[in-house]
């Protein structure tokens, strides 16, 4: 039997969310447009032509949702700030209404005994800055610095826990290379400078936060997946090295002083076209923790037909394995291996699982949401986190993705990850069985 108390008194349990995925209120009270406002309202970009204009209406319903958090005994709530809600143009003019919203949210959390964890950037760059080049423009470092400085000054009197970037590999790769996420740009000419400028902002954001208060608990988060070869051939093993460098090492290693993994990923040699003197130093920051966001493992094989990396991912539904509605393999051991992988870096002080969860088709029976698969998924992944911790890995937190069903980026509203069901037509919230299970676990009942 496993209990939440087995993880120790100082282990952080919580749930994670993101502004664009839950807030709605996309054009009210002075908010400016973000790249996701533009992208999601462009026909054909999102499944079902959905958008996040209303999403979960958290902007208006945050008090109701915080009461649900309190009822579920969830002690930590991770949320992001919408950059364009407080800087409608990305820089310059400050929207007081936006600051007031986050002030109210933070205060409401604290009044209910819930600790806020802020993510500064969860993919919603102000659209006005994208018109100037967005992440491909080195000026983004100055724009981002202004934004981080304001957040630290306005919210730092009540918020201790901070994350600088959310999954930079995803927002640069999907948004500036593949074009399937906002802002929809494609090609290495966009991807490579976006990587470098995001890496510089990652470190710069940490420095700004610590300069405001050295006691801040400052981290940044990385998407990561266990990568294994389809066969034991040398070509497939080399494919693993390339994909691992791209998915799991690209943004961590520059931050900890190792530089970009160019040796294993030759396409990164082009990044030096965007270097300036002292950039090697400016890329580095000693984070208090690294956020791991793990959902699955990837099986890869060599491919002559995939340019640049000559590697391809074999989708889960082609491999006769259990998978979620995102077509991600259910493989609990992946989180154990990723904790151990990051823990092996001497420069990594602590690890927090800042996202883990699953999307399945929920069954509603007499008003009850039966989501046994999600409950089982979370339970099995938590057991793997415990296995890593008891072996000495410096992991000290776990956050479920996500609190409520929400807008799931390019997939729209089809995948449901929430512990709480949302009827998007009425905005009615219904706690799923997985939510009640998590409540029981946090109350130290049997897992």
C-alpha cells in the first residue's frame, strides 16, 4: 500500500493549468490578443474549429473553481499568467485590470490555504510582439525581461514558487518549425533562432526573479519522454540519441552550463549564427528545481526519409500497446526513467513533476463520470515517482495535468485530461471519480 505521507511532509502535491486553456475572457477588460487568440480563431487550425475565447470561463468563475480545489484538498495550484492580459501590446502600456485579476486570484487561493505556483510563459505570446518577429527576434529578451520584472514586483509579495517557461521545445518546435501550433511558422529559419532566444529568456527570467527575492523557489519546465529504439540495430540506437537530444536535452543542457547538444544533433550547428559574445554565459542559470512533464515514451527508428535527423517516431496505435486519446502510449515506467535521467545531472538541484496525466473518453452514468483509466494511470505513474524517490532521486513534487477539462491546443475540446468534467455548453463542473480518488489519496487514504 502507498500513501501520500510516504513521500514525506515537504512533498508538493497539486494540479496544473494554463491561462489560454482555461481563462476565456479573450477580449475583455483591456486584454490584448495573443498568438493563440489569432491562431485559434483562424479557420482550419484547430480541431472542430474550436478556440479558447471562452474555454472554461475561469476568468469569471475562478472563485467557484478555487472552492472545488479546496474541497478536493489540493494544496498547490499551478497556473500561468497571460502576458497580453497585463501588457496588451507586449511591452509598454500596463493594463491594470489584468494585474487586478491575478491579484484577486492569488489572494483567493491564499485565503483558501492553497499555495500559488506561477508559470510566466505558457505559450501565449502577445500578438503585437509576433508581428515584430516573436521568438525569432532577439529583442524578445528585452520584452520578456520587462514582463517578468513586472510580475515579480506585483505578485512577489505573495508568491514564492515560479516557473519561467513551459515546455520550450514544444512551443518552438510546434509553433516555429512544424507550424501546427501558434503562431504557425515553419522551417529551420524560424526554429533555430527561436530555440536560442527562448533559452536566453529562460535564464534571464530566472535571474530577474532571484534579483527581486533570493528566497524565491525558481524553476522552469521541460516536456520529456523516455526514448527507446524500435530494434537493437546500430541505426535505431543512433536515432534514439538524436531524438533524445532534441526532445529531452535541448533546453536543459545550455542552462546547466553544458551548451547545446550539437555533438549529437548536427542541425544545431546553425544556432551559432545567432550567438553574440557572452551568450554561453547568458544561457546559464542555477535553477532551484527542474519541472518534468512526462506523459509517455517514444519508440523511434532510423529513417532515410525524415530530413535533418533521419529518425521517426512510431505511433502508439501502430505498436499494439495501450494508449490514450492523444495516441500516447500508457507506459508508467517512463516517468521513473526520466526522473532518473535528470537526477543524474549533478547541476540539477531538485525535480518537480509539474505535469502528468491522461486523456481518455469519459463515461457519464447517471451524472457520475466514470474514468477508471485515468485514475489507474495517475496511480501507476505516482507509484513510479515513489520508486525513484525511495532510490534517492531528488524529486519533491507531483502536479496532475489537469484540474478541469480544457481547451487542448490544436486538438480543441476533444481530449479531456481533467479531474473535473466541464460541460462547455453550460460550464457546469462535475468532479470525476479520479478527482475523488485524488482527494482521498491526498487525505492519506489508501492508494
